[in-house]
């Protein structure tokens, strides 16, 4: 309906407004007023429901009081718009008795003066007053939304009071809304804003009503629930669990039989028992509410195990120098954040660690693990010893070949590479120097990973079947560690 109104109003911008258009606008406005009334009736039902809810639900009082404020603020802006409509109609001749249509439907002058001209020049400035009141109403309603983004966005869209820029010309909201329109076009706009006010009123009141029971917990049955911190306990540690009824009255704590609680508060019993022996442990009992003969059985089991720790290298069973060795460390039944790991070169947290053993003397490394308990004290969980090894020998290659036959021209342009074969790390190596030995010639020392251009001609002049050796290859790791254990490359050129 609103879109149709805008379409019709665009046609009205001509100097002379046809009677047919005026009739359409009259029907449009009448239909909108009926819609406004229908929305209002629905909202009144919500107001009544809120008021009635206060009888049995104390929580409803707060929301009912807020709804009453919404009703007052809505009435202010709605009545202001209604007063403006009545004044515009009255001062332009009223309505035709037989049809109810506006006598001054095509009148532009009075509406211009009443809505847009300031009082200083003889007008009423009512458009500016309406804008300011709508802005204040929007801010008030946003507070009632309690941070609900959907409602807040709806308010911003419904009451967009910003200035309008069209074809490079900036106009105020009131002039862009009411300017250059006859009375028959302005009245539907007024009704439209009354409709917007009623719609947002309904949305806010519905929001308030729905929040009465937002924090109310309803239940129609109850059962005993045991929530242990862990079903796996190490010897010497404590087994701990929360035991409670799924539905409870916070004013009446349950009574426990055959089970001794560490504490009972807000319907929850705190159970604590020192783990002794090894294996599965079970216990049972009953709980009930004061004044009730109904008993709720409790029965569950837990396992006591000897202290243990799991320290697992994720890629190998030894630790290598010159690389970061990833480790996963855990203790069954213990959160990773409660682990304290100690060992030379070991860093990390929450179960994920890296061991850098490059600077460690000797061939063995011990990693110990402790558990930080609730009281802040540390309890040993175990330790493990690892062997330390240097990196294995890498293999040199050209065009991924370590030996074989190749044309002298292709070989002379080769890039010398080094890599590890069947090694658990993807460790990239960069060749920094090597020695080139041509058959029957003195060795040549070369920096970098390619054969210098001045030596390429020597290679291409070699007799077919001549052997070329690349040896004493040196490379570096991503950390800048220099390596010289790299196998040579032997190629017969053609």
C-alpha cells in the first residue's frame, strides 16, 4: 500500500492535480487508517495481557511498568500527528459531508506554511516539531529493545529522519517529506507515520511481554544426576563430582542418604572422595527433598588408575638437532592447560610443544610432566627419556638425479639441490656452495647453487662419456644452520 502511495504522489507533482488522483488518495488514506486501528487493537490486547500477568508473576511488574511508559510516549507522537492532520483539514475547509473527502484537497499554501515555514516568518514549523518528536521517540524505543538488534534496526529503518540529497541538492527530512505536495498528498503521509508508530509500539510491547518468562525455568519431572569432573582418576588423586536433581527448589536443599557430601548448596551436592586402590569403584545411595517421601536413587562408578603420562613425538621416536621436534603431551583425565612440562629446549602449552635440542650436549634428553592441582600445588605425572640424534645425510641432485647420463648442455645449466629422502620432516634445504670436478681437470669451488657461466663452456666441450662430479655440497636449513653431510652427484655427459 505504501509503495502504491509513493507512485501516486509522484504523479501529483504536476501543477494541476486531477480529481481522479485526489479520489485515489482519499481511498488510500482511509484504508491506511483502518490498518492503523487494527494494529492498535492488537496492541491493546497485549497491554491487557501484561497487566493481568502481574497478578500471578512478580517479574511481570517491571515489564508492565515499561509498557505503560511505551503507551504514554506512543500516544504523545500519535496525537501530535493526529492534531496536525485535524488542523490541516479544518483550516482548509474540512470535509465534504456526503463523501468525507477533503474540501481543500488540492490546497498547497496552508500546508506549506503550517508544516515548513518557521514561526519567525508567520508559519508554525510543525514539520520540524514532528521530526524532533519522532527522533526522541525512536531513541526511547531503542532503550526498550534491550539490545535486540532486529528491533533496533527496524526502528532505524522505520524512522529514518536524515536529510535527503537528490540531484546534488540537500533537503531536510520535513521538506523532502511534505514539500510541494497538496493537502490530499500530505494527509496519507501523516497517516503512514501514525502507522509506523503503531507498528513499532506493537513490536516493543510484544518484546516486553515475551521477556516476562525469559529467565523462568519450568519442569514437570525430576531425576538424580551425577556430573563427575572425570571418570578416570589417578592413584592418590581425588575423584570429584556434582550430584543434583535436574529440577530443584533453591530454597530447599536435597537430603542425601548413605553418601557423605563435602557440601550442599542451591540443590547441588559436592562429592569428594580420595581415590585408593586401583580399578573400578562403585557406590550408591538416595537423595530426597525436605518434606517429601520420594527418594531418588544414585548409582555410578569410576576407575582408579596408577599415575601415568603420555609423551608422544608426533613424527619420530627420537629428537633431532637443528629442527623443531613437535611433541604432544597429555595425562589421562587432566585438562591440557593444567600440565607443566619441563625439559631443556622444550616450549609450548595446552598439550602442544616443540623441542629444540640443537644446543644440548650429550645424546639423551629427559622430559618431565607435572599436573597443577586445584590448590595450586604440582603433582608429578611422570617423565620420559629421548635419544638425541643429528640430522641424517641429505642427498644432492640435479634435475632430481643423483647419478646417470645427461647431455652436457643440459647439465651445464642445472641447479644443484639437496633434500632428505624418507625423513619425517619436510625440511627445505638451500645449497650455498659446492665443488665441481670435471674429468681430467682440477676441482673448481663454486658459491651458490648453479654452475657459473664461465665454467659452462668447459662442460659442453667435454668428450662424450666424460664424468662430472659435484661434491663437497654445503646447504643451509630455514633456520640458517649450515650442513655439509650431503652425498655427491655423479653424471656422465654426452
